[in-house]
């Protein structure tokens, strides 16, 4: 019994490289978004220290 054998056409190195590329792009986008959000909050006076 058990599961029937399936062909393994999974290329670990190729998939890992693709995931790494995706992560690098997402990280760059995250940094840009954080910077943009903080700049926009400063423009509307949010986040300034109260004295």
C-alpha cells in the first residue's frame, strides 16, 4: 500500500533562487514603502514629538 510514486520534477536550486529574488524585491519595496509612509506622516504632522 501507500501512495503511488510520482515523478519529481522539482528543481530545488531553481526554486530557491526564484524565492531569493522575490524576497529581495519585497525587501526593497518594504524599505521604500516605510520611507514613503514616514515622509507622508511628517507632512501631516503625525509623529512629531510634543514638547
